[in-house]
């Protein structure tokens, strides 16, 4: 929940005096709001902040922003700004370019990939480079702001944020989340009635109220003195405390009896007051205003030239004088800007369709920018125009290269409507729909698919529609019935020659098998569909389809293929993520951790945050299983941060479960339950069985750590109960070792044997090493004394070195068994090894058990000494490790998507916690903290 600032009830007197001396009319009654702004500016050295001010049109938002600019300049701050304009909302990054223009000389100091992304976003880069990811542009923006040439605090002001282009809003939201340690205040004004997903829980919000009756009366008397009591009361009633209405409504008065349209909502009433002034203006002035209203820029030159084209005569800038006098526009040497957005809206509505089309045609004739020219040509078009539609296709391609997905969709829609043939129209709407699937806008997607009007007889078109709808939904929706439809779409795509689409559809169907507990028959149908495609032996999607459809049964086959691919290097990050996640699904974490590390390193360079959240979670899970618990907590922490960035509750929950499981294994029971509860709150509404299953795994091992085996069994049994929401056939074997241990200690040995038998039957003769090691451990726990040692030694074979925690449990179990067999001398070596493994992992409950067994075997053992660095948070430890490698704050910040000041802030906290004063002391202290992620 966003914070809301409390409005001061006793505004400072000096604010009243200042307002009275300066802009009294526009800021009357706004002392409390100004005090809020002053508070943020005064404490900017303690860190930045974001303040959203909201209110109705005309309530005084822009006046407050202007006052904030003046106060910032008085404090020596740099001021940057941008204004959203409805006519410019289709221009990707237009708002961002406004704000960053003064800083662009510094772009040359950015890392090459960031500089390239930013220049491409502004249409200034190399057209042959790949499309920049929105988050890479955001990272470049953060770097420019936090390393600006001003070397001082910055106020970034955004007016009419509701009309900013979408990419600019995303970048601002990214920056807003990272201002805690930087001297930057982001001040945004948003019109009432608009909702923007923006910032985080630290974003401050304040709604500007209507003026009090006293302030409203005072303002009216200042702006319209000498009114009769009836008129004064009437305007006070109609304005309802809105400053703009109090100023403008009296100007439109014709007579005391003039009550025309008084029933209209205030916004429309104000628009009418502005448009009513048009009739008093000469034709040339009206035409210039029409042009200015339709132009997606504010260039005075463009407006004047277009006006001359429309009127077929030379026009002097003096033609604007009456519009300026009527308080409709402001002019400077190069620009014409409307005094208020409602003025633009009113003039736009006053022009009929034919006038607007002529205006757009004139603008298209004078504008030089290729894309803007095309936009106005399209707005002026009277009917289908294939040539223009083709040019718009190229425009869409250029927008895509700039990473402006929402602009691409808008352009393709216009091109579709200009298409002469139904086939061309359908293709463009489908292309737009395929892009929208990544934008998270389901209503727009359905609109585009309806407009595409794909005939059911068009098999490839139908498959594309099916793919769009599928990808717009969360996989967590537990609906096995969707799998058959995906198989059918895959066959249709294959028949239509779209093998790549068919592969993607079947991979998605296989994922649904795993996520939705599909029947064995359904899984077989997916595999049959894959065979029909005749994919290459080592095709990543083909391997993934096998793994997700039958993870335990096909585990050995998949492991062999992954092993072959692991010997290659330079995999595409997308392919590496597929292979890494596939490895995790079958329990090949030793291979998965390498693939996923490759993937996240490359995704990090490309700033593909949307994919990073998921890949980092998968990497964290793999690291947890191979014994890199520090890395697992580090990756999970970062996955949560990125998941919050993209609004993905699924991956936030999944990463929290990793943290819960690691904390539980280490004996931090309270913290483990905090993480588990956080995940549970996110998981339950989604109904995602795989997440619920993972949650039971985390709670199960935590209960075993605490010695509560019956409780652990209750958690783990849920994965095996078909009627339970946590039932998940694909994840049952993940619980094998824990389930058997919990069952044996709960006197449920037969239940343990049943699970072992079923897992061994399904996994066949060649299970993956992790599963084989767990099977050996489980068999040892349920075996007779004559057979137990064989299974313990079998489990402690070469493969066990890849699973330190599981190996430690085997050694502990083996040593305890040896002691019970009165072989105390033989028991000490495996118990020592178990103790050392658990100490290295920080698994204190297990270390304690190993020490107890050692004492019982006749050997004393000192307790583990806690390391100083264990007091650090995962993020602090990550930053410290990178700093210990000699990386600068700037490089660390670029890697972790933080500003260099934020990195410096965290390092100071690190130094304080571990008792050092400089980086030189980090290496020695962190020597036992394990490897650092790339």
C-alpha cells in the first residue's frame, strides 16, 4: 500500500506570506501542499523520494509543480522536467527524451550497451542493432540521473503523467524504486480518475483537495471583483472549490441569466468556456489553434507553416496575439503551448472531422521527421491505402527496434484499418496481438483478435490465435483441459508450415502437464505430438517437452542429453534458461545450475528483467540443491526484487519459498515461517499447485530440522493426496528423502517403503543421480540391519559429492547406524564429515545432531564459530563480494540495477557490521562466504 502524506493542519506562516507576495492567486490555499514539497527538498541529502500529487483538472497541480521548481532552484538543485501530452502519447520515449535532453552529452560516458539502448530508444542510434530492452533504457536513465554533470541534487518534475507514453512511464517507475540513497526527488502530477501502476510501497501520494469556502471566495474576489451576490454565489457553487473554474467561468459570462450547460460536469463545463472563446477570434487565429491542438509537438514553426498551407497565404506570428490575450496559449521564440490541457481538448472537439483531416494533411506536408509525418498522413487518410499501410509497417518495425512495443501495436492497428484486403488486415491485427501477449493487456488482446476475424477454416491463423490467448494467461491456472487444445493448435501450426510455433505450443502443453497434474494419457499425447514434429535430437524445446511431460520416467534420457549440451558454451540466454529449467524439473540440478548461471549472466547484461526474475528463481533452487546456500539466498532475494518490478506474484512467491527452505535447513525456524507465510499469501489466490507443493517441501524440511517429524510428514503427504490443492505428481519425487525420513521417525515405515517402490518403478533403470542418491538414502533408512550398510555406501558413491546436504544426511545416518551396531570407532569418520558439511552449510540443527552422535561415539567436538559476514543481508553480502573482487561502485550498480550511491550506502553498512573501514579488508573476511554470482 503506497504511503500517503498527512496534510499539515497548521501551515507555516512564512508560506502564507510568501504566497501572498508571489503567486497568490494560483497557490492560494495550498500552503500545506507546499510544506510537503519543502519537506522532501529539505531532506534530499538523506536520500531521494517520489511524490505523486493527484487531483481534478484545474485543481492547481501545475501551479504546485512550478512552485516546486522555483524552490528547488533556490536550493541550488538542478531541475529537469517533462509533460505528458495526449497527442504525443504514441511517440515512444517522447517524455523521457524531454527530461534527459540536458544530460545527453554525458551519454558518451555510459557503458556501451546502455548508451546504445538509450540512443536507439530516442531514434538516434544504429538501426542495425537489436531492439533495446526497456529495462536497459531504464538503467541508462538511472545512470545519467545519478551521475549527472550537475554533481548536485535533482528535482525531476512530471506534469500530466497520465498522458506520458508507456515506455517513459515504465522507465520512471524503475527509477522511482531506486531513489532511496540518491539526492533526487521525483514529483509527478496525475489527473484524478487515472490509475497508474507506479513505484512501490515507498512512493508517497497526496490528493489535492478543493479549496475551502473562504479561500475560494478570496480567489474569486481577486479574479472577478465587483460581482453581484447572486453571481458570486453561483460561481462558488458551480466551481466547487476548483481554482481554474473560479478563474475561467466568470470570463465566459454573457449575462446574469446565462445558465447554458450549467448541468454539465465541471471538466466539460470548462472545456465549453474555452471553446466559446474561439467564435470571437478571426479565422486565421482559429485555424492556428486547430493546428496546434492536432500537432504532436509544440513547434511554432510547424504550426505556422501548416496554417499557411491550409489558408494558402502567408501568416505572421502576430495572428496568435488574440489567442494569447484570451488566455488560451503561451508563446515563446520557438514553441506554442496551451495554457491548460483542457484548452487543447476543447479546441480539438470544436473542430469537425473534415477540418481535423485537413489539419493532419497540412502537418504531414511540413513535418520532417519520418515517423511523425506518417502518423499525420494516416490521420488524414479518407479510406483504404495499401501504400500508406506498407509505410506504417516499416514504421512499426522501427518502433520495435526501439523497444517500443505499445507503439508498435498502435501503428499496426492503424495500418490494418488502412488495408484494402481482408487478408492484409487480418495479418496486421494478428501481428499486433502477438506483440500484446507480452504486454499484459488482455482486453486489448481480445479486441485485436476480434478485429482479426480469423476464419475457423484457417488452421494456421487459428493456431496463432490460440497461442496469443494461451500466452496471455498465467500457467498457474490449473486447467488440464487446455492441454488438448494446445496439442490441436500445434498440429494445425505444423500443417501450416509453422514448425517453430508448433514447437512452442507443445512446450507450453508440456509445461501445463507439469503444472496441472495432467493424466498419463494426456502427457503421452503431448509426447506423440512432439514426435510428429521430428525435432532434432538435442533441440532444447524437444528435450523440455519430454522433461515436463514425464519428468521422473524420462529423467535419465533427458539427463544424458543435457549432459551433452552442457559441454557446449555460448548458448543463447533464452535457450540456456530453457535447458536450466528443464534440468531442474528432472532433478539434474548439477547441470541446471551451470545453464542458469550462463543465462542470468547474459540476461543481466541485456537488462531483460522480465526473464531475470524467473531465471534467478530457478538458479536459486538449483544452487540450494547443490549446496550453494549463500548463492541461493542471494539469487532468491534478487528474484523477488525483479518480480516486484514486473508485478509477477508467481516468481516472487517462488523465490520466497527458496528462502523459506534454506532458512529452515539452517535452523532459522521463525524466519523460515515468515518467508513461507509471505509466499502462502501470494500462492493461495493463484491456485498454483506446483507452488503449494514447493511450499510443503519447504515446511517439511523445516519441521525435520526442528525434530518435528510428524508435522513434517503432514506437510509432505499433501503432495501425494490427489484431493489436496498441493497435490503435484511432477514434484513428488522432490520430497522423496524428506518423506521417507519423516515417515520412518513417525513409525510409518510401510508408507515410506511404498513411496520408495513407486519412485523406483517410475524412474526405471536409469534415474538421474540425485534421484538415485535419494533412493539409496531412503532404502538405507527402511532396510534391515543386514542391508542398510550396502544402501548407505551406495548412496555415498561419487554422485553424492554434488549434493552436500543430502550427502551430509547420508553420512549422519550412516554414522548413527554404525554406532547403534556398536561400531563406534567406524562411526566417527562419517560423523566428522557430516559435521563439517553441515558447519560449512550453516545447517546448525544438523551440525548439533552430528556432534551429539560423535559424543555418543566417544569423541568431543567444538561448536561451530559463527562468521562475521553472516550478519549481512543477501544483498549486502552480494555487493561486498563484488567489491572484494575490485569492482567499482559504478560497475556493481550496473550489474545489480542500482545507482552507484546506493551501492556506496550498502557498503558503508557492510563496513559497519563487520568492523572494517575500507574495501581492502573484505577479501579476508569473505573468504568462507562461497562463490560470487557473475
